C-alpha cells in the first residue's frame, strides 16, 4: 500500500488543477445582466426576491410612497412586536430577556409569568449533555475553530437521539429545545478543550446551576472562577436578544428553510445553518470587526484625530490596510441603510460597561469610526450606510473578555432560537422542496475520444 502523500508533494498538482478550475470555471459577468439573474436572490436595487412567507421576524428598512422605495430608520419586529419595546420591557423590570424572547419566537405569543417560569424549567432540564459526551466527543478531537466543533457536536447528537428522524412538530420541538439549551455548553466546552489540548492552558469544565439564564451560563462555564457582574450578564443577555432572529431571508435562516424543505432531520438542518453563520459575510463578521480595530489602534497614533482615522479608513477602502479586502467591517448591511435597530439598542448599554472596564477611549474610537465611515462608504456604494450589529457586538464581547474564538458561536447561541422557530414554521406549512433555477450557459460540445485529445 502506497504511503499517504503530504501537502508539499501535492502542491504543484493542486496548483495545476486550480489553474484548470479558473480557466474553465469563470462565467462572463455580462451574462448575469443578459439573463436578469437575481444574484444573491436580490434584484438590481438590492431588495431580496420574495421566496416565502413568515410570521416570526420582520426587518423594515424602507417605506413605499407612490411605488418608490424610501429608506427609513431600521426596525425589527419579533412576532409583530418591536424589539425596542421588548428590550425596554424586560430591562425595566431588571429581568433577563433571552428566554422570554425564545418563548415568543417559538410559540408566537408572550408568556405569562407562570408560563415563563415553567419554560425556564424545561430549558434547565434539557441543559444536560449525554453521559461522557464531553469526554468522548468534545475532548477527543479539539479544533481551533469553535463553529466546526459546534457543528460536529450537533451532528453527533443525532446518535444519542432515540428518535432522530421523526419530523413531527412535537419531536422537532423537543429536539430544538434541547439544542437551544445545550448550545452554550457545546460552545464553551469546545473552547475549553481547544484552550487546553491545543494551547496548553488549564482545563475547566463547569456544570452550571439550573437557575442561571443563558447569558449567565455562558459566563459561568467560561470563566475559571465562575464569577461575573450583574452588568456583564445583563449586556450579554441583551446581545443575545437582538441576535435571536432576523427574518427568513438572512443567509443562515434561509439555509434552515432550504434544508428543512428536503425533509431531513433537525441535527442536519441546524448543522447546515451553523456552516452558513460561520462565514465572515454573516455571523463571522464580528470577529473581523475586532481584528480590524486592533490593527487600527496600532496604525492610528492619535485616536482622537478624526483626520488620521479617516485616512486609515481610506487605506482600507483602497485595499492598502488591514486584510486588503477593501471592506470596513461592521459597516453596511444587506437590508438596513439609515440605521440598524440592533446597533442602536446595544449602544444604549455600552457606556456603563466601558466605564466599568476602563475602556472609554476604545468606545470613543468606535463612535468616531461610526461617524466617519458611512460618508466614505456612501460615496462608493451610492447608498446610505450605517453601522451594523457586528460593529458593537464584537466590542462588547472584547470588553467582557470573551475569547475571539467564541464570538460567532455566541451569535449561534442566540440565533438558534430563530432557526428553531423557522424550522417549525417550515414543517407546519410544508410546501415544495426549495429549488431555484440556474441557467446553464456552457456551449454544447461533442465528446472527444481519449486518444484524440
């Protein structure tokens, strides 16, 4: 049996194959216009193509006046309720809100005090991993990428489910509630395994008390001393709430619908959604924001000098700074233009945390970039641009001392509430398998015999 080949031995071959891919794989961009292809399922104005109906989440970014789209301040509704009112409701009563929002998204109505208490008990009962799961699954193959670890753990949960293929509403709801409950454990334990086995640090596996909220569970299981302040838990809870749902058209939720429409199991569906969220154009953007600001803080000598900050941002746009992508991460959104309501909400809670952590100068730098960058981008994109949720969520996570590896998994801990609601909605309104069309533009050519090529 031949020995396996290492990377260096196959590099030249792969490069040759890659050249073939590029030679024969690129499509003339003009053909997309010729055939009126809705790339990204969007029209020429960037508006999403209508592919379904939902009652779960609504994203509003414009009004219609005499058939004309007029940008407006962004609004986000969960089951028809303005998210700003939801946030005001539970924060004014000094309560955590993620569990209440999860109930609302899943069941379509706000819970009474008794219903909320019972729901929290159900989540607490499900917040337990199978016997030896941490040892046998999470510890055996630690990965540097926590989204990879999380997706692998979700797929493995299939093997521990006595009825994994049943797609009836009661069974899918059970599966979703369990996944919602254990996502914090799968994420944090996966990080702890990586931090120990790959980075050489001490290993901490804390079992959270059942009375903790989801936000508290994350902080309790992550920190060696299990300690956190009330303000830290409150702000993390708000961050989870504003990221729990964002309509049916965002990439990962649309993935949930696409995969659910095939009739497959819950674990395969949620793993696919995680794969979508991992991308830097979606949930992975908050990591890029933090990395960009780290680079900015080294490149910009005077953080209070608006001209120097503007010059750095222009370097980014000209692909001369940071990752040379030309992107100012955290700026702009596929739907929102004038403002992202999630950003506006997070900004209400940031300053007290920045004061507690001694990071007011970093906050002022963020605020300056938020003020300067939209004007630069608007000229380039010919449309209004504002800071999106990733612009401040990453900053919040950095102030909380959360490791960069967990930024996107925390997004997933929040968004699985929305994914679950959409999966259930898809099952209850089952239609055809989602299958958009792709037009083949390759010329038909005759087959050539091997000796004649």
